[in-house]
């Protein structure tokens, strides 16, 4: 099974940090591996303490279901096919800011989760990290 390398995790984190600085927001940014385990994390100066856990859970949610957390949110509304899914797996986050990370072959090798501002800013910063061209493991 392919897994995100430390170098790739750091590149994703750096791109997300750059985007957060551009938006003028203080973010918590988490990168998880294929198993949903924390691989890289940063809490920018002034980022909300309560959002540390949310950023990690967003990354795990995106990895567990290999889809953006905002997409899961759309399916988890009352009457939806995934209603109440956020109470599974020790707690999931179903609003934007979590995105799966893929290698050059399109294989999911981890995910990024971001929290610290509006969901629109969270998604923008996560998207910047997810847009990084990841290098294949040696």
C-alpha cells in the first residue's frame, strides 16, 4: 500500500501554510497517512486551540471515506443517506476543510485537514495543500 512520505507531508503543509498566510488567517493544519494517523501538523501563532482536534478529525474523515469533508456534509444532512455519520469512528467532521491527498497515479495516500477560519477559508487552504504535486516514494 502506498503511503504519504514525510517529505510529501511537509510539502503539503508548506503549501497550506502559504495559503493561510495569503488569506491572513491563523490555521491548524493536519496531514494524515493512509491509516488516518497524524503524519504532520502545525498550529500557526494565534490559531484557535479548539480547532486542533477539528483539523485532525477533518483529515481523518477525508481519508476514511476518500472524499472531501464538505461532500460528506452534504450527504449527512437530516434525511440524507449518511445522516448522523459524524458520530461514528470516534467523531467525524462533515463540513469543508478536509481533502484526500493522491499520488501521481491517483491513489489516495493520506489527507489534509484545516481549521481556523470560515469553512470557505478552511477549504481554500486545504485545497492549496492538496494541489501539491506529490513525489512518488522511492
